[in-house]
């Protein structure tokens, strides 16, 4: 129980800091980090809505961590097919940046790039 309260408080404080950053120096990357903070505090559906809006605008489409964050939120919501598709997008984007390495969390989740 204490861990949940602490996580809520961290998410709330992080969100406040990122709100200030968005007002002073807006960027899709700050928006992504804010979406993760929102998910920490308000649940994965709230964060997923924000990440989807970022990606729908075309921002961060080639940034693997945007897709990995989306995949994690989909997984937490039980949306396995959406999670798999997002993990695959993350792997493709990551592969284009660093072809020799795959993120261990994605590998351990049993996902690999489509052949």
C-alpha cells in the first residue's frame, strides 16, 4: 500500500515538473515523459491516450522508447496484440539506431522482430 502511495506521489511531482518544462520549452520528448508520469499516477489508459496523441501527430515515430512505452502500457491493459505490434515497432526503430543490440526487457517479454 505504501508503495502505491509513493508511486502516486512521484508521478504527481514528476508530472508537475514536466508541465513546467512543457510550458517553457515544449517538445514531443517532454510530452512522452509526461505521458509516462501520467500513467504512473492516473493509470495506463490515461498515459496511453497521451502517447497515442503524440504518435498520431507523427512525432517520435522513429523513437524506439515511444513505442516501447506504448507497448508497456498496452501490456498492462491486457491488450496483447497492440503490445506486440508496439514492441515490434520499438525493435525496428531500435535496430535502425543500434543494429547489434535488442533491449533486454523486450527480449525477456518474448517478443522479437518479425522475420
